[in-house]
C-alpha cells in the first residue's frame, strides 16, 4: 500500500491558496522576520514570485498609540497589493483596533503572531504565550474578524513545549473563531530555533481543520519545499531564513513545486545587480543612518559563500554610508568576475 506521503503527485504541489475571500496565487510564502522583512526586502523577494509576503511583526499597541514608525511598518509599499500584515499583542480590543488601522492602510490579510518565543513578547502574554491561553487566542481572532473584511490568519508553533503540543486542537479553535488560514512553525516554543522542524507533526493539524495549513521551519532549498509538503500534507510552505541573501530560493521553490522548472541560482554579476536594486529601495525607504545600518547585514548575507567574502564582510560592517557600501560591493564583485584575478 502506498504511504500517505507518496500519494501527493508532482502536479499537486504548486497550487493557489484560498484564504477566505482572498486567492493567493501560489503556495510558496515569505515568512515574517522581525528587522528583516521590511518593504525593501519584500519588494526584492516579490521579484522571485512568492504567493504571499508578510511584514515583520508589528506591535498592535504601538499602532493604536499612533506611533508613526509603526505605521510605516504596517503600510504596504508601492505594488504591494497582496500583503499580509502581522500583529502581535494579547488584548483583543487593542488587536481589533490595530487590525482596523492595518486594513485602512491597505493590508490584504491580517496575521496574528502566536509563535514568537522571545521573552519580551511572551512576557505580555503575546506571541507563543497565546498557545497556553487558547481561549484568549480565540477571542483575539473573533474580535479582529468582527472588525475587518480581510482574511484573518495566525502563525503558530507546534505548542508551548514537548509536553504540550496542542497545535491541532488550538488550530481547530482558531478556525471556529474565524481564522482563514494557519501557518505552523514545526517547533515548540521551548525549542526556540534549535533542533529540527518536525514537518510530519503538521499532518495532525491538517487533519483537524478545513482551512489552509502552511508549513514552516527549516525549508532551506527547493527540494526541502517538496519534501516538506509531502511530509506535512500542508497546503503550502513558508520560507524564512533561507531567503536571507538568497531571495531566489523562493523562485527555486516555486519551480520545484511546479515539477518542471529548475531555476539556477544567479551568477555573481546578477547578485550584484540584485544588491543594487535592494540598496536603492533601502535608500528611498529609510533615513541615511538607518539605511546604512539595514543595508550592511543584507550585503553580508548576499555575499556569504562567495570567494573572498569573509574579509569583504568584515569591511562591510565598518562602512558608514550606503555610498561607501556600494563602492566596496562594486569592487568586490569586479574582483570576483575579473578574469585577471
Ligand atoms: C530573525 C528572525 C525574526 C523573526 N521574526 C518573526 C516575526 O516577526 N514574526 C513571526 O511570526 N515569526 C518570526 N520569526 C520566525 C520565522 O518566521 C520562522 O517561523 C522561523 O524562522 C522558521 O522558519 P525558517 O526555518 O524558514 O526560518 C523570526 C525568525 C527569525 C530568525
């Protein structure tokens, strides 16, 4: 008899995802990453064809207090007609008000962070702490659903710790409360980012709910995306860390799930062009100081693994402006591609 995993055929793997009224064109998503998935990075990632991108987690309270920097984080940038805005918080009323603001700013989906393991987030009962208070988590979803027209989704973990892996029942409660999709990072809160994501454990969530289930955790390459879908039985995959400095992994995952497209990684000259585009976006989005601070880490990620890049990265972190960073980057890629060197 065939195993459940092998029943999934190649053609099944790349498909749209229907989250309530919103049809997400394909099932490869970019994960929310605090301090990273800002508008410039999402715009670069979008060129590689993910079905959905998600903002960094945004404080619902800060939005309600009118914090302008938080408004900028929550506002879709040019061309972002399908943006999921992720909120964190634990007060249903505050979350509901913040969700209304996000909808007014142009969010196509509101996502609720129920997976962040960081102390400063869980201390207030937000993030992964909500997995210990399912009733409150459901109230938050209900409150938001009652106030906005866009789909409301949640990003969760397998549970709080190995003794309480409640993702299946928890997801069922969220679905009953009105959630339109759930994304599962296949680790418990106590694992933080250690160990290995247990994609197979997502199967139990999929059995429990009718809404789309997206699998997340440790998807590092196109082949992982295929294996993760097969092992989890999920409707889609969400890729985070693997896209840092390698946003083309999204196109490679799309190609791989389609079963027909082998997308080669860009050559160094193309990587240099992607960095130029990214730096331009960063410059138009941030103040000069914030731009340099943001850009340095991305340039370092883009060059990781390239010849002579360790010494280059040291220099990157000593640059004080985007102009210097660009000059340094151009020199690095020129040396890399120059046949004389
Ligand atoms: C630096 C960093 C920032 C993150 N920020 C968020 C966040 O804002 N919201 C969220 O739901 N998850 C956040 N996560 C978790 C990721 O979205 C994802 O669940 C996790 O990294 C596992 O997926 P990956 O192995 O593909 O990276 C963050 C992870 C990292 C490493």
